C-alpha cells in the first residue's frame, strides 16, 4: 500500500506540473484562473502529503501537513467556483470573500497548529513498516471544515444536476457531468477516510489523483479551453458595446466586460437588470447616466463627476430563436453620447435659425402692418395699443376660473404676438377707401370688409411653412374673425357666440376700444367714460359678455398702457 501511494504521488505530481504548464499557456480568463488555482492547490497537497509519507520524524511530517494545507482547503472551493462558472451562476462578491476568508483561516490554523488546539487537539507520530505518518486528534475547526466541505459537495451536486436538466448544450452537459463524477469520487473517498477504513492513509489523495486524470479529459476531450469559444469571448470582450444574454427566466447566461460594468451600474442605481433593460427597450428610451459614464470606448471604469456631462446609451434587443423556439434575449447597449449631443446641438441650431427666420418674418410683416396704418392716417399706435390691450387682457383671463385651463402661458404669448397682425389684410384695401375722411359708401364698405379674409390669406401664405401650427391658427383666427359679433351679423362669416374663436373674441374688444379712444381722420378720440359706456352697451351683442366683464375690471390697466404708448 505504501509503495502504491508513493507511486500515485510521483505520477500525480508529474501530471499536475504538465497540466499547470498547459493551462498557463491558455488565454487568461476567469475559467483559466480557476483551473490554475485548482491545479496549484492539488500540487501543493500532493507535495505536502509526499513529504509526510517520506518523513523520518514528527517535525518533517508536520511540515508536510502544513505544506499540504497551503492547497488542500482551496481544492473543493475551486471546484465549487468552477462548477458555478460552468452553470452560469454568479456568486455574490461578499459570499466569495467569506468563503475564501474561511479557507484562509483553516490554512492559518494548520500552519500554527503546534501553538493551539483549535484544529488538532493533539499531534503524534508513528511508523508502520516503511509508512510514517502523523497521528492526529481533531479539534472543533477540523469538524467545521469537514462540514463546510460536505456543504460544498451538496451544493455542487444540486446545482450541477439542475444545470444538466435544463441546458440544451451537449458540451456543457458533458463538462458538468464530469465535474459531478469528480465530486462524487472525492465525497466517497472522504467518507472512507473519516470512517477509518483506509488504515490511516489519506484516501482523498487517491481521489484527487483520479480527478487529475478527469481534468485531462475535461481540458482535451471536452474542450474546456475551446479555441473558437475563447475567440468569440475575446471578440465580445473587446467590443465597445455592452452585451448581456438572458434566458427565458431572465437569468443572465452571458455578459461581456462592458456588460458586467452595465450590470453593476443598473443593480446599484436602478434595480433588476432584466426589468430595467426590458422597460427601456419597450418604451424606446435611452439609458441616461447622470454626470458620468458606465463604459466609454476603451475607458470602461464607471465614474461619476458633477463636472461631467451626462452619458447616453441606446438599448437594442434581439430574441434568441432557433428552429422556431425562443431561448431568451440578447441586449446590446451602445454608447451614443457623442452622436446624441451632436444631434441635439444640430437640432438646437436649426431651431435657433428657424426662430431667427420667424422673428425676421414677423418683423417684416409687422412693418407692413405699420405701413398700412400710415396709409390709414394712423401713426402706428393702433397696432401698439391693441397689442398691449390684448396682453393685459389675456393675463387677466388666465386668473379667471373659466379660462384658466384654456389660456396657458404659451397661448397667452402667442395671442399677444399675433395681435399685431390682425389688420394685415388692409394692405389689399385701396387708398381712396382706407384714407376717406367721411363715411364709406356701401360699395366702399364692401371693399373694406374684405380685409379680414385677405389678412388670413396673407398669414397662411407667409407664416404657414415656418411657424408653429398653433401660432398660425391663432393669427389666422384673429385676422379673419375679429369683426365677428357675439350675437351675430358680423363679418365675414356671420358667426355667433363661441363659434367665434376665443382669440378673435379677445381681439375684437381690444380693437374696438382702441378705435374708440384714439383720434382718427374722421373723428376725435372718445373719453374713457364714453368708450366704456359703448363697450358696456355692446356686452353680449358685439362682444363676449364674460370677456367684456374681465376687460372692464382691468380698464385702469388698459388706460395706463394707452397713456404710456401715446
């Protein structure tokens, strides 16, 4: 038995050295690192036990045990992490740290075992023929260590079995099956050793020797370091996009380097990764990272800085389908910060230029309106006064419950601006009609009555292509309908009541009050009292009664701007 054990030790050490050299030459990856740790741990365990077997005194035998425990606690732990990686199960970092910390504690306890009784309660030495070994009685931490090892075995078997039942990939099934067989052999050997059926020889070494051979099979026959798979992984890891693959249960099957950074960010800041990505994709929204970035080209460390601009990420999703069967979803997340802000800047510039063109166009049209007033013998104050009256009136109407929901700030501003264009149609009225000092004839009045429709047409032709649709509608309504009467019999369409657009009803009362108060070539300006009386007489006849009431409630403000403009 002693000779067999020595042979196993030498052969095992030799094979482990060769396997370590082979693994070192593979591409660095998480799986490669795990395999390297496992092989080195096995090598330390084999070497330590060989030193114990060949020792000639207790001191050298104990040195062998200590050397063995530099690797022994990490063998089962490495197998556990290895199976978790094969099964695509992410072990939380805090749990990893606890597991590694416990195994490290066991190593420290064994290295210092001659100074306490926590791991070994007593240490003796005996020789049976050529076989020399320590006689050990175990302390509480030894049994705790054995319990933890058994828990690892149970977890590996449970998780590996579940993976084999659910995966469709034959290669993965074979790899997991081989790992389960390895664990089964280790578990049986541990039970035999603890039961005392191995005559003091550590039967786990024989199990580990068998596992070494199975690792050779795992690496070569079952393509643990499959070149094509590694090439694909290398390619996706180097992608500037984040790639995350989910199964139909929303469990992560794969993610590349930037995908891992994205997962960490979403879990920290937003919640469940699958739910967040699905919601953004469904709503066709970007992922916005405030004052920082998750990954940015080759820069893939998440940072947050108040001085940095926001980052913008586009979400795209593809369903993984084969033979008309869905296997999950793949999300590709692309950093679109530069293009997003370029587009935004471009849109802002276009918007700014459009506003400038509109401003210039309004200014030109407003100049036409002023020129028309000059033809009409008015100094330009009519436009200025009516615009001021409209601005005061709509602000007052905003505070009234009847109009609060209708007259928004934006609407009020557009009505105030459009007021300057209400008489633009007079450009089509001949001078002899526009400048006539006396009363117009029926034919002349018919010509004058065409100016609302002419004005509406001019507004559509000049502003329709550039202006906001709502503004054009308001300006059109004010120009065309400001001579309609609330009770009917107005022109050009003989509308009644609320058939008349609100903006035109506002314009109507402001237009008439300004005409009453101002001097014309055919009349003197009326007093405030007379003008107010005329407005009151026409409440509900020519003017909207509710608007009339609000107008008269603010007559002092109207007079203030009238005086200021005069």
